């Protein structure tokens, strides 16, 4: 009998996903059944978008900013981004080198597609944002994991980076502050990494979407190292800093050779970011930053609360993250694997967390918890986890 429908392309099997969204879906199912689930699985700020940003979008909508605009982004936003990146990274970024996309993910996919082919190697952090490896495999390139070890505060060792750089290395992906661990790469290590990478022809994608969410130290970017801006896609966005995850607006400063190819990808895929969203982005960057400062201060207080609480649990140890809004506790001292523990905490304790292996093999024996939730809910989650572990 003939098939009555088409078959899927083989490449679909290479495309991964984010476990956070499947766990979120299950948690929502449980809530629909009347369960009280505490969400520590999803990585987004629990704050409202600052009012002046929303008002700028509304004003732009009323002004008719609802049509197509340049695929690379409107001039006002590209100029504001160039000024912001130049000021915060200590480099001179031209507005012509800035591109705007529907979030940060398009830059991950399209940078890999624009630079890598089958046979090329891409170095990426492990544990790391799962879309890195997914996009590398989907492009047909070979993923090469760079371990982020707990004993290094979840930064990479420069020697291990050097060992992985080969003539086939086409791209190196770095992320600091880091998802899922909250680790921050020291400036000295970034300088040494830059020296190693400059000995190769590799591009760099520096994912810096958590750059403003950093505690107690100055932010450092590899793009600020001599010779690196010309080969680095410096990626940032509005989602985390301004609680704008649903607005879908990210941006990057890119090497001149990648401006036209990446813009062409945008033309082929999304056409443009809605102009009223981009006007909101201008307001975010150029307007008051009080809400950002207040959010970072609250995240720091939550971080201290949850780290202290996790370290008081039997069989659990947790380092203090220096950025983002995640903790990555080691649960190897508990009777359960991290995968089983994460599943049972959801089903039996109504606490949604993620197993560390959702972010790579180096995440074994860890959980990722997002502390983008109220202090009250964090305390309740810690009590539920404590009670669950006591009953094992």
C-alpha cells in the first residue's frame, strides 16, 4: 500500500529542544488539575516589563509603526545598541555592524549556518544552553564540548580550550554569565582564551544576554580583547535585562563579513522585528535604568536565600553563582540520580526543576533551579524539597 502522507526530513532528528519547556508544559497540566506547583524550571524574569518601555511600544503602535522595516533593524535602535555596547564593552562598535533579530536564538542558528559546514567543528560550553548543541548538529557540523567544571566555579580551563582548538575549528561559543550554572568567566581567562583563539581562524560567538545580571564584580567580554571584535558575534538582548522575554527582540554586533549574510537569513526567515517592538528597545536602552537595578538587587537577595537553603539540605551542595538567575546544586549525595530526583520533585513535591543533563553530559549529578521567583515561593520550594529528601 502506498503511503498517503509525506515523510520527515532526516535533519529533523538532529534538532534538539529545551527540556525547560516540556517540564513547564507538564507543570501547567498539573496546575490545571488543581496542583500548586512552584516554578523553578523556566528561565525568565518574573518581573513586569518596565512601564516606560511598554508605553513606548504603545505610542509606536498608535503612530502606525506596524509595517515592514529594514531587516537589519531600524536606524534608531541600531544606533542606541552601538552606543550601549561601546560603553559597556569598552570597544568602538559602529551602528552599521549592529543587527536586530527576533530574540537571541536567530543569531545562534544563523551564525552557525553562515560559518559552518559538515566537517567543521564548533566548540561550545558543557553544561550549556541546549540550543547550542542542537543548532550545531542541525547544521551538520561537529559539536566539541568544552567542560565547565564545578571546581572552577563553572568556568572553563584555558588549557582545555587550547586542547580542543584544531584546524577544523570554525566557531567557538562562549557564554558568561552562564546558563545553567550562573558561572562567570574571569577577565584573565577571557584574555588567555582570546590569545589562543587568535592563533586560529575561528570565529567566536559570545553569548552575553545575562551581562547586566552580575553580582559583585565587573563584567568582562572577550570582544574587548585586542583583535577579537573583528571576529566575534557579540550577542545580547532585551529578554533578561528588561523582563521582555515575550517581546522577542535580540541584537548583536557582528564582524563586517557577517553583516550581509546574517541579514539575508533574516530576510529569508522573519523579514524584520516589528518596528513598534524596536521602538520599545530604544526606550529600554536610553530610558531610566532604575527597574533593572532593582531587579538585579532582588535577584541577588534571592540567590543568597536559595544558596543557603540548598546547602542546608541533606546530600546537596551548591556554589554561589556570580551572575544570571540560576543555581546549579550538586545532588550526588542524595540517593537518587539527578534525572530521577527532578522528575519526582515535580510529581511528588510539586516543585518544577531541571536535571543538569538537560544541559549536557557535564551536568550529571546536578539540578538547575531558576530563582526568578518570589522569596516566599523559594522558601516554600526549599521546604518541600527538604521534606521530600527526608522521606527517602
